[in-house]
C-alpha cells in the first residue's frame, strides 16, 4: 500500500501518531493504541480507514466477549432443533456457522481496517487466544474442516484504556503507541475542527479553566478531550463569552461543570475548595 495516513479534516493527528500508524502498516503488525478514555483512540481507526479509502470492520469487546466469537460461532442448538423438525438445512453445517469480525475481515476482497476496540475489557486470556490468528492471518474451522486465510492482510488497530495489563506475548506482536493528552496548541487545533470560528477570547478562557481543572490535586477522573468538546458546545449553545466564564474565587466550579466532572467525589472536591476560599475571604 503506497497511501499513507495523515490528519484528516475531521481528525488532528500528531506527528508521532502519524508515524506510529504508518509504521504499523509497513510492518504489517497490529497497532496497539493506549491512552485516557476520550482521547480519540476509537476515532483514530475510523479516520485511518477514511484517510486510506478503506472499509472499516469494528469489533467492540465487552467483559463477556470470547476470542472465538471473533472467528466464528457454531449454533449446535439450532441445528439439533432443525434436525428434530426435519429441516433440510441440517445437512449443511455452514448454515449454522456465524462469521465473526476476523472472518469478515479475512474474506474481504480488498484490504480493510479491523478495529478491536477496548481489548482490556475482556478476560486476561482473550489477547493470548488471538495470537496465532493475528500473527498468521488464518484460522481453522473444525466443523467444516476448512482453513480461512486472509485474502488481503487487514490493518489491525487495537485500543486499550489501560484497565489491565496485556500479556507480553501479545505485546511483542504489536506496534505500540500511547496517545498523550494534547497540549494546548494541539487542543486548539482539535477544537477548531469541531467548532470552527469559535471566538479566540472564549477559547482561551475556556482552555485556561479546563487545564486548571485537570491539574487540580485530588481529582478522581480528569476530563478528556471529548468532554472539553462537549463543554465548549454547551458554552456556544448558551451564547456565553469569556466574561461569563470568570470566577470570583468563591465559586470554584466551572459553568456547566456537569460536562466536565462525572462523579460526586470531584464535585465535592471543588465545593470544598470553594468553601475554603470563602473562609479565607472573611
């Protein structure tokens, strides 16, 4: 593939992220992307597909997801029921095999982007159970006796929120990239993509307050990129300006803080800060 991933009109990719994506494509290894929730890991896969003009197949991993489901599932119960009913379908086992996301990616005639989203949600053995399939790009279907091989090696992007450690054997087969939280110049570019034409004074005041909030000691959950975008959307909807965001030192909570603070501990933290500020002013 000669095409290379670059930032798109809908996604600002840092230089190191661009290098990581293109390196993984060149090496034909899965790209493992870690980072805080809300830093654009899932969106990255969509934008890689859009940038390279490829179809994307998305496998959303849950705590109950098994690796086998990504390959295929055999519905023996339905086949037994149909045999009891005399259904002719029972003579072809393929009627009872449901193709998983890896199978769909492997049988695609053209190269696709395969997103395995939030792999760390599953059981610790889940990544190990996919080692051979992702390495060799093939797997065996016991019920039919056939081997499914990738027609075109997909670009595999795997995301993790770092909820649990991944096995070393799995990590060795991946190209790794950690998406750091964007600094202010990069975040300004991201905001411009989502809220073009936002007033500079409002953006400066909002981002100053946002970074101060993120750096507050004792914060349980720091607000993410997606949350600051939601917050700015609300500020624009309420037609607020930089003056409206000013705090008098007594009220420590930002305006419309529900978009940024997502648990009661953090709200109480800022309420305590406000209480302490009021005591100092007396």
